[in-house]
C-alpha cells in the first residue's frame, strides 16, 4: 500500500528491522529534486552553481548522492569542511560560510584552495590576509552583506549604513585577497523578499564597480527555498498555538512551490543584471530542504497513550530533542502507517522527554492510534 508516493509496508519493515526513531531517505527523490533544481537554472547557465547546505542534512550517504548529481558543498564549520573534503568534493566546489570560522578551518580552506570563503566578521579578513601572505596565494573571498530584509542581528555587514562598503574597500585593498562574491542569506521563502534583497544588493555591486573598480563575479543568495511536504507556520498561527495550545482551526493556503520560487528568482535576477549593466554576473544558491526536505521521512513508534481533558496524547519514542528539532514553527504531513479505515481521531504527538515543549504536532488527525503503531512524519530531510 502506498500513500502519496511512500510505500507504507516497506517503511514499516524498515522500522521493524532497524528500530525507531528512524530516518529513511529516498535516492529517487534526492536525485529528482537536484535534477529539477539544475534544470530550473539551466536556461540561465547557472546549473552548476548549486552548493548544497550541509547543515540541513549532513548524512554522508545523502551527501554522496547529491555530489554525484552535480551539487557542490556549502559548509559552515571546520567539521563540515573536513566532511566535504573527506567525501572527495573538489575544493573548487566548496563555499565556506558562517559567523565564526576557526583559524584552523580557514587555514585548511586556504591550503586546499576552496572556491570561496564568505567573510562575515572583520577578524576573518585579518586571518585570511595573514594566511595569504604566508602561503603566497591570492585567496578568493566573498563578503556577506545585510540587505534591509531578511535576517539581521549578528549576520553580515549592512548595506544601508555603509558598513558593507567599508569592508569591501578594506578587502579590495589587500593584495592577498580576491573579492569576487557578494553573499546574503534571508532565512525566508518569500519571493518578494528575494526580489527586494537582490535589487538592493545589485545596486551595491554596481556601486562597487563604478566607484571602486571592484568587479564582482557572483551574487550568492544563500538558501531558504521551501521544501515540499512542509510549511512554515504564519505568525498568527504560532500566536494562536501558543495562546490556545491548539492549531489554527482554519484552512491555510498551500505552501509556495520552492522550485517555482527558484525559477522566479533566477528570472528576476537575470533581467535585473541586464538592466544594471552587470552582464556576466552569476547567481549562486545554497539550497537545503528544497533538495532533501521531501526526500526523507522520520518514523517514530507510539509507546504510550493517554487522555487529559479533551486532548488525546500519543507519546512516541522520538521527539524534538534530537530527532525532530526543526518541527517548531512548521507543519508537515503526518500519517499512521497502520490503516484502520474509517477510524480517525485527533492527537497531540509528543516526545518521550520531560520537557513540555517536546511536542511534534498538535491536533493532528490520524487513523485511530494504538500502542506499537508506526507514525510517519514527512518532509524530514
């Protein structure tokens, strides 16, 4: 029996063989999603500018499949950099991000000659400059900027107050560093936000070209493209859930298709580049759940049932501590692999810890649940 492309019998067999909680990935979906992303960018010539976000799913076997399919690596730590290199990813297919990069990791990046280190703090410039002088190499770097939309706080250098301009000037004055990339990450799946951020950043890139003679080769717009089988909760949904301890009772629109957002983003970028006289500027992306989100499911086993007030609780052996941390603020399709036709009830699905926030879902409609049933949480990649 299959539900929405998943073979329930095979998933149940996997849970019986390997135990739960268990993550199960689909090679077919991994390969298909990556191929679709590449085809979306192919008309623009950017199909090779996909650097998969290691932090999203650092499982080596999953990463191997993606690299075999043509994806590069986006890493944010020394451990992730070492993992990419150990998997045989060519150094020129690795982009290094993060608000802290250890001196050791930066040394490895320079020694191995990776594609780009996106500078996110002034001290990184100093370390990279010293490494360039020591090795006699010109180090390819990018600059993380902060547009007026998206994540703020500790990330990047603001465009609006001149900080990004000042850092670009400092980097370009260092003969050991080659500034070729401008980078931002918004933390949103909203195309309008991407469009606004790209327009602001392309204006900044044109300013660098005209006023400082700095020729930027690529704009790296990070990730955030939505995956299938999941949806971010709107702010009012989150507020309703916190206040009433129940999910939003009204139907919400279907989530945006991540590949549609990617295509619209690439098309807007292509036209905006031509409009500003920046022909030749490339687009880089760092997708995560767009590629792996719906290619993986989490299987958990019901270990206890109880009713408190008007709420049915299904207690499972995997919760938000370790197994399913990203479930906060998101909603996914959840199924009971044991089919009991016509018997449905609503459950709060909670983990086994003593933490009151260890809840995977509230008020989810499932086939009547019994102890020992296997629950499948989709979009877990």
